[in-house]
C-alpha cells in the first residue's frame, strides 16, 4: 500500500476535481489504515499482491456519506498502486517482503509533503476529532511519518515518477467515482465535472 502522504495528496486532488469540501472525506481516506478492523481493505489476490476488492466494497457498504466516499478513494488508490504502478515496475515480485520499501516511504513522505504543501496540522486536527475507532498509536505514527525529514536514497520508488503517478491516478480515481455515482443510487457525490 502507498504511504500516508500519497493518500493525502490523492485525497486533496480528488476533492478538488469532484468539488468535495468535507473533513469526513479526508477522514475516510485514512480510515482503512488506522481503524481497528481485521479486514479494513476487503482484499483479494491479484498477482503477487492482495488488492482491495472494489466490487465487494461497493455492494456491501453505504456510500451516502463523504466518509465512505473517502474510504473508497483510499481503496482505489491502493488497488491502482499495487496492480498498476508497482505491477508495471516490478512484475512478479512482491517488493514489500524485505521491508525496504518502507524506508523509501520515509524518504518520500517529506518530499511529497513539501512539494504539495500538505497541511499536517489540519490533518491531525481533523483526525483527532474522530471517534474511538481510530487507534491512537496508528494515528500518532502516521502523523509522525508526515513530519519526519529523513534524507536518503530510495531503492524501489523514484520520487518524480511516483509524484506523477499520484496526479495521474487522481484523475483516474475521480472518473471512477463519477462512474460509480452514475451507476449506483447508493453513492451520492456532489460532482460538477
């Protein structure tokens, strides 16, 4: 799964494209990684990775709230990141096994926060107002990851390529959400394209 800064960049980009101005949408984008649920990602096997089963998620959850639209946005980014981005760079190789990619995330978080001007204090404030389902340690860890200023050389991810992917996939996810809104009477999005 991509790092927290990637999820927040995509959340902000999708929100701009779909005219969503909601703290609940931002919360939903991080919820799968910080709530205390055994299977918050509804995963199925796809090649070397377990990816979110979007169709299962669409059939079983209520999408009438911005929080759930944010949750779907998170799952879509995870799916595209694993299937499309990493799948094209490292076919038939699970690069999570040796743990090195997490060091890449440490280096990339600060660069992405800096490039896209993510407001960490605002994010922390939004998430701290959420109910007890958030695991405080996970929330604290994710916020600290955004605040770190680690320098180093990445092994798997190229910063420019990854940053470009995030903008491109924001367009794709926005279109997917728009299509889901048109197909489902359960998904309500205030979209103006």
